[in-house]
């Protein structure tokens, strides 16, 4: 997707990592709401790299980031969620019932600096590409959440479809070694999961079954703590989902003139003679669930918060946020946060909340410096909206 097209998309999406989920048990009204987000980031190259890579242009050394330390583990990724929900007040055994429709898209990678250098700068200055701890993923999920809120806790069930999914994870002993530019020794044995989309609007090649829940503990009128889990469960894959283990060891010494002339046959011969495929039986996997928590302390009209967020099996580092919030008027609240983790490193974010009559609107900038795309390593904006019925 072009970077220029992301800004209109952000008007539909937001991020609520910083303040987790709102407690609505004191407001006995029905609500419809949207709570969405979009963000991208990297530990080593600026946001402008995406634009140049996708749209064409010259990848300068500045856009590639630091290429010197080949022992570093790098990360790159992004996430987007569109959520539309309804909160229905109940006079019986619970406070509210909720129903959420969610479209969740994530991609990410964890890899050594040497692999990035090989792809974007060639192998002239490389002796070894380390592939251990290397993994990539791409996921597109549709989810339906149904549950209830009561007092200081909530619980719900998650049903959904895997629209598409691709995962690759290399073995701890995988590597590519260069003796010179034309002699390569390689040991590669990655495992792959490929889940293609289908034309059927309902039946897909993967089904999600999970639970959501949160618990809030109030220690006194100034201090509280909240923790929750989202989409914790299992994915059942159909027979059209492909689970593969590749195992190959080979020495590459260049191509002869005849091999170049008959290149298609050459590739077929190399593939059949050096690569071994083994289809794995893994119809059920753990979902890429997320865990979040937040502690809030109110003191002299200021709220100090410490939060975390983690998504399993996504190359996502645990993300920590230190947040300071202040109510600046009867309708407006402003917060700022310093964050570390996710697919990038330090970020400086801000969020504005407006609560007016039946409406509640929140606008967040995940990284204030993200608008400087040639310098900043992450970008994210968002919008969440509530309407009391």
C-alpha cells in the first residue's frame, strides 16, 4: 500500500495500547464504538524506506540504516485493526453484553543484520549470513467477539476466519557461507505455513476459536490495575493449508554457459537434487493471542500510567508505555507517553480525548517524530469513537 494512501485509512483506525480498554460499568447506556489502529516500524531503517521500496526510487545508504554490525538482531513490522462494536446494557446478572467485529492484519520479521545487508547491499563484504532466530509472518484475520462485562471483569468468546496467512521460521543451525562471490555453502531448513484465501465468503482455510477477558483491581480511589488477554485459543486449518519443512545443503559455484542458456531446466534440476520437502501434519496451532496490562495512579489532577502489550508469535517485542494524562477542560483530556518495544524502539506519542454529550472521540499519534519519514523509524496514527445511545 502506498504511504500516501495511509493517511485517509488512518481516519478509520486507531491504537489503544496506551490506555487498554475503557471501563464502562459506571455509565448505564448502550453504546456503539470503533476502536482501531495502524502502525509500522523498524529497529534500523526509517519509515521512508517503505515508500521507496514499494514505489520505486534509489535506496540510499541513509534509508538502509546502519549496515556495520552484522551480529545485531533486527525487527520490522506493522499492524492494522478495524473494530466495530456495540455495548448493550443489561438489567439482569451482568452490566453489559458486547459484540465486536474485527479485521486484523499484521506482518513482521526478525532477522540478522547480515541477511538485510545481503538482500539490499550484496555479498561483497559478507563472509556469513546467519539465519538462526530468523522468522517472518503475514496474517489477515476476521474475528467476531461476543461476551459480557460485570463489575470489574469481562469475558467473551472469539470466533473467526483466517483470510490468509504465511509464516516462515528458520532452524537454529541455518546459514549461508561465502568463500568468495561465486562459491556459497548453504544449510537451510526452514518450516513454512501457507494458508491461501478462498472465494467463499464464509468458509475459509482456517478457523479461529478463542476467548477474551480482563480483570480490573482497584486498590484505592487513586490506584488501580487492569490486565487482559485477547484471542487466546486455537486455529484449525483445512487440508488446503500447507505445512512444509525444507531441508537442503548445497555448494553453489556459479552457472556454466549451458546452464544459463537452459535456465529453467537448471533450476528444476537444482531443486529436485538438493531440496527435500516434507509435509507436516499440524492442523491445529495456537492463536497469535495478545496480552496487555495497565496500572493507573491519580494525583493532583494528573494520571500516571504504566502499560504493556505483547502479541504472541509475531516477532513483536513486549511493548512498554510510560503515560502522563491530564484533564485540560470539562470535555478535553490530553496524554503523552514514552514507549519502548513492538517492532521498533523508543517512541514519543500523544493522545487527545474529547467527551461531549453523547460522543467520545480519541485521536492518537503513536510517534510524534513519525511525520519525519526520512528520519523516524516508526509511524502510527489512530481514531476511536464512541456514541451513547
